[in-house]
C-alpha cells in the first residue's frame, strides 16, 4: 500500500467530502452520468430480451417445440440475471436503474419480435443476440481501463450472450428459418445409418446386407427339451421291438 499512497489523510478527506457518492471516488475517470445512461440502455436491452424469450417459451409448438421452449426459458432466466447485475452497478455508480416500461423499446438495442413460427422465433432471437454481442463489445472498449469494474461485468454478460447465440445456431440445424421445415436430422441420430423407405442404408447409400443367420428359436427351458428327447427315444424303442417280433413270427 505505501507504494500507492502518498498521504492517507488527504485521501480520507476527499472520500469524506463526497461520501454520498458511494463507490464513485475522484479516481473514477469517466463521465458518471454518461456511464449510467449507457448502462440503462443495456438494462432496457436485457429486459426486452427477457420479454421476447418468455413469449417464445409459451408459444413454441411443433415437433421440436418442447425442447426449444426449454432453451428459451433458460435464456430468459439468464437475461434476467444480467438485468439484475446491470441495475446493481447503476445503483453503485449513484444512478437510478430505469425500469420504466414506457421507454424500454426506445432505449433497447434489441427489438421485440414475436415471430409466427418456431423457425421465426429462433431466427429473431439469434439476430438479437448477435446485435447485443456487437454493442456490448463496443461498451467494453469504451469502459476499458477507465472503469474496469463495469468492463468486467459487461465482458461476463457478453460471454453468456455468445453462448446463447451458439445454442440458437445449433437449433437452426433442426429448423430451417426460411421454410420452417426440418433441416436434416437431430444431431443425436446415428449419422452412419439412416432409415429410408424402411430399408437401412450405410453412409455411402449402399443397402446393408441382411444377416442370414437366424437366432435359435426361443424355448421354455432345458427341462422341456430333455423331456421331448426322452419321449422320442421311447417311441423309437417301441417301434424297434415291434419290428423284431414281426420278424420272429415270419417263416423263412
């Protein structure tokens, strides 16, 4: 600490002068009001994303609707956490988090688009995430070393938005955003064997030869087989004795 402090009493005096400023001291190198304004825009953006994701969560239908809706819900919950982080930082800087619904869309860089189909929803959410990633990168560069606390917070949020964009991009593999039709198969399907027309095909589209070896017929147990063999043996013995009697009775 001695390397960073020339006069402890002077620092105490300056801190006491603006004690109502809380975490903001004279060493804060940016315009505090502008920072609060920027963060309120980020807050509005996160709130709009929460609302859009929640709408998509409830409206997602179709063959992939359930799985995709769970993804929407997860994203909505994480966007809500981002909003809390931003609001808390605004308060630390001596500002007021702006939750006014009247001006949300005006302050948000993200649009609120409901989408008609599941494919529309995925597409709109992916576009929104890409916009937010770009804007947050600019915020990170603006805060830089002059406000490292806010910069690290935005970096953390941006990293999560990149995860969201990656998740949505994977969902685009399943649903074509142009047609709304399935795009290929789910990634979980075995890529080496596809069922087409009831016949199994290999990777090079050549029919797979059926195995001609048949499994042995099921049986009820060893006792049944042994009993059956014993009966067959007894019948054979009786037949042999009968033949012998007939031979003895015949005259040469």
